[in-house]
């Protein structure tokens, strides 16, 4: 029986820029007012359930330093204990590394841990789109401009998702890559481009990929409203501002975790939620969801509470009931 695993990415270049800009603004404002921030921020990226254990990986940000955090059944844990508890052919998020690369860890069928890292919108390495597997750089065999940002696995074989882009000048000098067309890539064959929505200028990148079978995949897009592609066709979940950060499928049911914003803001006051077959299930206001796991009849969602990034606190929801995680 084949098994399908997926991984969703939270920090892309543009989102990190927003995150850091907000954090700096808050820090400056607090210093001017003579007050201090309320402490470190943190969130839960990935959530897995195995042998009754609820396993969450995520991040902690404090004093300009971002590190990975792990929790098992609501308590702090270290990476070794975490990886021992997850089953083979599981994948989970880590915080960005010291080069600000997005990081995921995959435990293969033999129980060996592999790391996959993605530069955030930095373009090509030696002229080619690329990713890092452990310490090796793997380059795409073409000269396209773009970036990879998500990966899923089928029996240890990866499926990558990313975007083709173009470079443009920015006011402060230099250039930045603008996402243009989403695609998937199996690591060997030519890329498969996805059909874009009419307002393609709103496209900011790819957040997630999930492989449901040899001929069925889902890709989350950052499009100013929550959406994903089923194979190459776009599916819009809501017309309000929102984001999809992980997609999974259990039987005939498709689940997508993320957020909406009832005020149209792209940075503050989100509502954590998930969609089941396109039906919205709100979890909590002033919160955001990043990961989802279905275990039997139970729906687990990882994320954070807080209206702005500097206030994020890690948590998960089981069937809509929140459990806070210690920082």
C-alpha cells in the first residue's frame, strides 16, 4: 500500500519581510512609549498524531533569533524524542536556518532523517532553480528564473512546488523576484505549470503541496485570498483575504488549513480556520492555523494565537478545542 505525505511552508520571502517589518514597528513603538514587548513569540507549524501522541513542531522568535521548538502531548520536547515518536515517511517543519532558508525534515521508510531546505525568493544557484538535500545542492536542469518552496513525498519520492518569476527593481536599489506562474516538479521530468487566476498580479507564491495519488496533487497558493490548485485547476475557497498553509486528503475528503481575515488585513487580526471539501470551519479569531492532521474522526490543527506576529503564542486545536503550548 502506497503512502502519501506532504509538507507545507510558512515563511516565504515576502511574508518574512512583512513579519520583520511589523516586528520592528512594534519594537520601535514600544521603546518610544517606554514599555516592553510581552515576551518571545512562537507558533506551531506541523502537527502529527502517532500511537496516541500529539506531536507539534514549530518556531520561537526572541531577541532577533529564531529557533525550532518541539512539543509532545502539550509538553516541551527535544528533536531526538520528537523524531523517535513520529512514524516513518513523516515530514515536519522546522524554523528557518541561519541562512534564512525554509527547512523541513523527512523521516524515510527506513527511519533515516533527511533535510530539505529552500532559499526564500533568492532565485537561482549557479544559474538554476535549486534546493538543498542535507548538505548537497540539487539544481534544476534548466535556466528558468524562479524558486522552490514546498515538497511532498510518495514512497520517498519527492514532488516539489514553486513558482517561476521575473526580476524587478525596488526603490532601495537592487532587485527582487516577483512570482509569476506556479508549478510542480518531480525532480526529474519537465515542470508542470498550473493555471493562474485572472488577477495574476496578486500571486505571491506557493505555500504547500500534497500528493493524494500518482495522478492527483494539491498546491496551496498565496493569492490574496485562500485557494489551492487541484492538479492544475485553481479552487478559490473564500473571496476575503486569506491563506492556505497545509492541505491533506483522507478518503474522499480534502482538508486545507490556514486563515481568513474578516477586515481585509494581510498582517493582523486573522481568524484561524480550516476547510473540509470547501466548507469553512472557523477555529478562533486573532489566531492563525499552519498545519492539519486527521486521525480517525478527530481534526487536529496547529498554529498560534495573537493578533500580530510579536504576540504569537503556540497552540493546537483538537476538534475546535484549543490547547496552549509552553514557550
